[in-house]
C-alpha cells in the first residue's frame, strides 16, 4: 500500500467513526428540550421517559400548590386538634356548671330573704295585736253577763248602759213603698229588769239607734241588723229583705251612697234612709234630736 492510499484509508476510517462518537453528547440536548437538566447519561434517559428519581430520604414533593406532609406529622396535628377540642368542651362544661351554681345560690338567697321578711312581719303583727289588746278595754275584761245573750259580731250585752262612747243615729226604712218602723227593745233583754243591753239597741219605735259602748270604736249598720234579727219574737219583727244589701237604695244625710250594710258606719246624728222596691221616695234629711 502506498502512502497516499494509507492516508485515504485513515480519513475514511475517521469519517466512519465520528457519528458513533457524537451519539452520546446528543442526549443532553434532548433532555434540555424536555425542560430538565441531566448530569448523567442515565438521568437524561429517565428524564426523556417523564420520570425523575428521588432520593430515599426525600419525604415531600410539590404538585401544583399542594404539599404532602410526612406520615407522622398528620397524626400529631390530629392529636393537637382533639386536645384543643377537649379543652373547649371542658371550659363550656365548667361555665354551665358555674351558671347553675349561681342560679341555685340566687334562689337560696331569695328564699332566705322572703322567709326573714315573713317572720319579721309576723312578729310585728303579733306585737301590734298584743299592744292593741293590752290597751283595749273591750279585750281586757269583757264577760258574758247572761249566757242567753252571747256576743254578736263582737258586740256584747252588758249589765248596764255604757256612757264612755254614747252617740245616736236615725234610721228610716221603706219596703214596697211603705214605711217600716224599727221595733222597740231591739238589743235589750226582755223583762221589767233587763239582764243586759247590747251596745247597739233601741228604746222605742222612733227610729233612733242608741250606740252605747265602753270605748270609742266603729260600728256598722249590719251589726245592728244582726242583733235585730237575733231578737225576732212575737213583738219584734225583722224584715227578711234586710238580710242582704241587694236591691236597696241607701241614703245618708239626704245623699245616695254606693255601699252595703257591712260598710255603712254609724256616726253621731247620721240620718239613714233605706229604700227597697220603693221608687219615688224621698230620703229623710232632718230629725229633731231633742238633746240626744
């Protein structure tokens, strides 16, 4: 072989070996086209297949905006949430128990105050009643003179006329348009020597009610009517209409009043007119007391 032939043979051999040498460097260019950088031929091949080897110690990867935590971290977070929820429940329970305790305390306080007020009020009432009784002659030494004539509405029948409180009132009664006079001897035990006289009584049929009491006090028309009814006899007639205040028109000193017999007080020189089913009657306005 000549020298020229040998040179041509070497060049041809070099030209045939260049493509084989250039195949290895071309791999990085393919990897760059896929947006990855390979440091080794094996990594470039894996990048071209869409995979990326990870280190064994790496525990988290990014996918969009999501983050995958370590396997042990989720258990820790769940435990913390449970403990926080348990603490909130305990606080709520404690607050409810405190509210119930406060409510019980308030009820006990109110009950205690109410009990004290009632006890104090009862004690004051008891002391007032005792004081009144101690200073009231009626409560001190009232006795029944004649067992036949018991007290009526708190009015006693005494052996003698009482002069400590001695007043008079006048009563005129109309029933069905007719005048009904008061009977003589209402409230006075019968007989020539009466055993007793009630503090409310009549001596004649004039209509004058005598109020003679050992002490000053308030008497009502109903008390007089109850005494009158208890003295009903062959000589004393009690109109049954007087058993109720219903149906009566009441005048005191010429003026009509809206009241009933139990609240109509007997005052000195009161002139009382009662009318039952008696339209057109005129109330009495004057009376000749003649020193009474």
